C-alpha cells in the first residue's frame, strides 16, 4: 500500500510538472479542499467539498445567482400552476453532455427532458443511496412517478401540496442532470469518472493528492457581452489537511483562494479586530465577504426531565435569563474578530428573502436576567442546579466566554466537550439538556430554518432537536406552506420567528459570514449567502 501511495505521489508530481511546462500559457485556478471529496456524483453532493466540485461539472434546471434569486440554467423558463402543484420547465436545445466514448462518435449528445426524468427518479432509487432523497418529500410520486418528460424540451414535476420553497430546492446540486447510458455503464464508478454538462469537465483525480478539471469548450452559457464561458482553462483542487500548510501555500501563490479561517493561528495576520483586511495585505490580496446563511446557536432540550433528573431548562424564564445574561457583541469582537454578526435578532439569519421583516431578539441585560431568575424561584441563582453545556472543541472558547458572564448573574455552566460524532449522536437522541448546534441553509428560504421548530419534525426523524412544540407556531407554519403569495408567507415567517424569541428554545450566538481571500490577479470570483463556488466567470491574469 505504501508503494502504491508513493507511486501516486510521483505520478502526480510529474503530471503537475508536465502541466506547468507544456501549458505555461494556460490559466489554472487552484483551491484546496482540506476535508476531501468523497464523490463527484451530484446524487452524493451532501458535503461542501462535493458540492463545490460538482458545481463545476454539472447543471440543473435552475440555479441561484449571487443575490440568492432563482434564475435559468438548462431550463430557459418555467410555469407554475395556479395551485402550485405543477411545475413545467422549458429546456434549452443547445446543452450537451461532455464528450465520452459511449456517446455516438464520442461527442456529447444533447440533453433532453427524459434525462431529467431519469436523473430525478434516480435520486429516489434505493440503489443510489442518495442523501438527497428528502428534497422530493413534497413530490406526488403517484402522478407519473412525480416527474414526466412531456417531450424532449418540456419537463414537468407534480407536487402533493403547494410548497413555495420548491423552486429553490431544485437549484441544489442533487438535481443536476446526468446521462443514463454513462451512469448505468459505470455504476458506482460514475462518482469517480463523472460526465456532466458543466463549464468544466473531468480530467483526473488522484485521491488525497489532487483533482484536475479542464475547460468545457462546448459550454452553453455566455457572459453579458455574448462571450463564451468559462474563461479559465482548468481548475486544480488539492487536499492539504493542515490549516497552517494551506495558509502558507496560499501566501506563496500556490493556491488562488483561501476560504474561511480554519485555524485561528493566522487569523490576526489577515484581518483586523474589526474584521477588515490587514492594511499590509491590501496590495497583495482581496477579501470577499458577505452574510452566510448559517445560524450558530445553543439549543435547550424542552423536556420535564433529563436522565431521570428534573430539567430546570424546561422553564421559559430560565431560558430567557440565559439569553439576556451574556454580551454577544463583545463575544464577536474579542473571539471572532467580528467575523459574522451578533445573534441579537431572531433565529433567521441575514440574507434571506423577506429579511426586512426580521424580528428583534435578546440584547445584553444582566439585570433583566437576574429578575427572570428571581421570578423562576432562584434569586441570584440560589438553588439553581449547575447546567451542563455540551459542545465540541471548536466552540469551546465561545462556551467559556458564556460560562464566565453567566456566572455573574447566578447561572453556573459545566462545559462538556465531546468529539463531533459523539456530540451529534447525543443531540439527535435527546440525551443532553443544553447543546451547541448550527444550521446551514439547504435552500434559500426561511422555511428551511423554521422547520427546526415544527412539532412534526421531532428528532430523530427530523431536525427539531429541542423538542419544541407550540400549536400557534404549527398553525402558522402550515399556513405558510399553503400560500403562494410571498408577502403573506414572509409575514407568517416573521410571526413564527417572534414565537421562537419569546419561547426561547434556543440561544442564538451569531449569524455567520462567508469569508474568502484571493490574490490580486484573480477577478470575477463571486460569493453568495449559501457559500457556493462557481468558477465559470473567474479570470486569472
């Protein structure tokens, strides 16, 4: 095994040297994927690494722009029936799959509606084992199996009930189109040797070393002036696991993009305490930043007892006291260099449609916290049991900050640190009374966040980890699904968020931020609130 690995390294090294020597006039965009890529099959695009890679290789019916608006991709346009039950898509006729020997003459054939029918039904096929099956929960499988190619250029989807976020859901990479004849010929190897329609096509993949994608000369999208996309000749993905090594490779120019700050050791070298790019870096780098649809929070388990002991956190007054008892603004400034924004609003993060209706949350008010504790029967925290807070090492500094401040109002925390997998299992099985979690949007609609508190989504069968149950909330949630009027739906969302603030099943810590650094010779790299990565409009001098 060691000899095989050594051989792969040698092959990769000489391949890279050959590329540099023979293609010195080519533009190659290089980024690192520290957590690796498990599959290039869009049906397996669950992790960010898989999503970023498949975004370059595949297309779906629709896509999101940087404003989180649903815009055309392979579908030129679409119609939604009056009741919201039938979605009809009209496909472009100039989209072709990447070349492959199994196609006639070895050239990529045109995409037709039956390709989408196959691709979507494949997601639901038990043999595919796709983690994306849930995206079609609203689809009426009794009606043409839920999906129907009317002809080569018209494709229909049938829903069981109105579900306004559905159009955003099918912008996910799970819904990319794949060629049946290639998938069925390669079987599981399709995830290793993918054929799609994207701006880049698969070239080679040395697992744990590098992934190389080449420009698709026949790509169908153009820029605003009618120029062909993509501009880059190739994309190279490395798999360096060590954050400091990634940072050094980026600073040496061997990587074109650094995404996020995986290691706090070099955070101060790049950004100031106010979250801006360090002045001495401005001649070399560009920092790209925007709100990230990720809410970091602590959840309370709303149950009378935990492991046979009374649960004081089932009292709303104590939960509210915790929310008032620490300063989120200072926490963000001193621990995160103001990367992100303090969680002083509701559960919904910045960047979602309808955000003008966002509600206010909890500010820092230690006197109010003490008052609430007294009302709950624990003046100055007297006789209040120590509260265990379960977290992972990545968030230990935030929890220790809270621990210190809450002790000043009479609330004592005991911090329990577990590995990520252990922590996730404890939370999913309702075994911990107070726990750290985060929710990154699967699709850009508030419903995705508010579903965490719907009583029919109780864990382990859904994402309601707090076991929150409120009849008024459920009624509003169901009403939001039955209306196609955006303004009314956003009003329902705001009312639900207000209930979450009042009942306090969670402590919102902060709303995250997409942070990217690129060298000055890179342009056209956008970003959106879903932290997507599309390289088709990137230029590199």
